């Protein structure tokens, strides 16, 4: 089995290499390297679904919020030979009036969100963030379901990421570019597993 989130070959990768991956694996190409990863764990998926759902309601459909955005789950992005798949991506409808029928987009998002996992954090923070900056993505969020944190960044005029804020656990947040609506972070985390009660002295926990 392929290791999670690692370059898998020396030669310059092409989209055919992504198509050849095992079923259920995602492939991304950065600087000619193919990075492959299996489907994420449940906490990762829950956080992405919960956050995306809140943003879609307020900023895509305009219910309880201003609307004006397309919010997509795992959109495939093609920037020349680079192929990236953020966990969430958003486009202002003023820049992308209609979503094309193609299986990928070539217009850089206005906002991307990466849900971090132990095997993906350095890849997302270093390699992918550099591509997002080069392509002019205006806002980048990192969400860590294990640490229960949200970090937000904005691209400055020198194409550098400037941190706007960091929050955690059950804080309520108004974060650019979605500051028009308050987000409740605790709704994005799965409940922590309940601690098992200690067994009475002299008895095993399985009895």
C-alpha cells in the first residue's frame, strides 16, 4: 500500500498517474511530484462537512448571510501542471458567475481551507500553501480537528501569508473573508470519546 501523503515517483508526474492510483485514493501534483493519500479519517471528514455546511448556507445560498459565494467540497484545481485538491474552496460569484461542467477548475479560489491531519500537516502548510500564494488565493485557513484549532491567513501584496488570527475549542469566530457571520467552532468537532470508568479494585475492566 502507498504511504499516506508522500511523493511516489522520481519522474515528472502526469494526470495519468493520478488516474492509475488505487480506488479511494486522492492524487495531487506539485512541482512534478505525485502526492497520494487515502481517504481521511472520520474526524477530518466531519469537520470538513460541518464547516462547509455552515458556509454553504450563509454564503452560497444566502440564508442568514450575504451569499455571493460558491463553496465547494474538495474541488480539483489545475494550475498548469499543478493539481491540488483543498478540503474546501470558495469563489466569489463576481469572479466565477457560473461553475463550469468540467471535473476541475483552473481559476484560483478566493479562499481555501485545509483540514489538517498528522500525515498531511507539513504538506498542506508548506508545499500547498506556496502554490496557493503563487496563484493568488486571497485567504487560507488551516483547521486541526485533533487540536481543535482554526488559523486564518491573508495574502499580502508581496504574496506572503499574514496570519489574521487563531482560535480553538469552543470559541465563536468572525473570520475573514466570512466575518459577516459568526461561526461556532465547537460545532465543527466530533465529541471526544468518553473516558471508561475505572474498574473496581481487584476486577478487570472486561469483566
